[in-house]
């Protein structure tokens, strides 16, 4: 890939830039050379500065509190693009997107949450009015998996349905001891699960219906009965998240 010489290099903010996903985003953008300025925006400034020292080039560390709209606007203003790598997206995707639109920044994220992705569509008119582009879910899956499906579909005569998904089987966590969080907080994936559980939006396996919503008080007994044996066997597990509105057919996919 080469940088388009007809365009000036971009000024980019990576939200959660010192986090597990954000670090690799910063590294690859710096390697591509498409950013004249690359802000590693994170509430943990020490980790952000450590990454800046590692990557160098156009990088600079900046403190960002994603719970504070004024803080976000202060950081985003004057930049071209905001890339959001910070979860849980069920909590942070909308306010970060709204701040980016308000500041006139194009926006991308690695959101893998159905609810917040659909919620983002409701901001389409505001984004168009502000003249900014929004790309939701351009991480590994959704994102790369969708592009791979599109490439595969081009080789076929016709396509009636495409199903993409991912599994944690065989996944390996690439530990980076130098970037351990100073907060000691739980990971984003765990936070998403807890938030969905709090909302009562985790349902029985394979069932998309309000009556199938699991009582939070019963969740951990379900985990012992279902998830623990599945994890130990290496098989996939299906936990369904119910979307607002009409029920969605369960299908045969994995979630």
C-alpha cells in the first residue's frame, strides 16, 4: 500500500491508543506513513508516552477522558480523523462518535457490538450535515472478515447470503508486559459482558425472544453449567444478544 501523494498527510487521533487494540493501530498507521501527526489519546498517559517512545515518528501522547465530552472536543478539534479502539463500545461508541462529528472529524472504529453499531446509524444525518465520513466496525471481525467475504463473493456467479463470524478457539493473547494497565481494571470484553448482563440482554443459547432473557441472578449458575464445560472442551459457545425492535431469526451462526 502506498500513500496517495495528492493528499496531505492526515492528523489522526487514536482513542484508547495505549490499549491492547490501540497500540497495534498506532504502530500500523505509523508504518504506513499516512499520518503527519498521530495522537495516542488515552487516560493512562504513562502508557501512551511509553508507546510514543517505542514508535516515534509522528506520535505524541495526550490525555483523554472519554467520559468527558469537553475533554474529547479539546483533543479532537483541529484533527482530520478519529479512530476509536476503546471498549466497551456499548458504553463509549456513541459519545465518542458524537464528539468526532461535532469537531468535524472523520470517524472509524473497531466496534464489534450489534447494539452500538445500529445506534451509530441513527447519527447518519448529523454526520452528513457536518460533512464527515463514518466507518463502523473496521476491526478484525467485523471488518477484515467482511472484506474477505466480499472478495470471496466476487468470485461467485451469485450470492444469496453471507454469514461471517469468529471464534475464540485457538486464540492467543499476546502479552506485552511493558504496557500493563496501571488501573488494574478488567478487560473490555469482560466489561461488555457485564454491561449486557446488567441490561438483561443476554439470552438463552440460540433463542432470540424477550422471554428468553436470562435473569442476571441466574447467569453464573448458567455459566457453570454451559460455558465452563464448553471452554474446557475447546468447542464453540453461543450466547445471543437481543437487538431492540423485532426479534431476529436465530440462524446457525456463532456469536
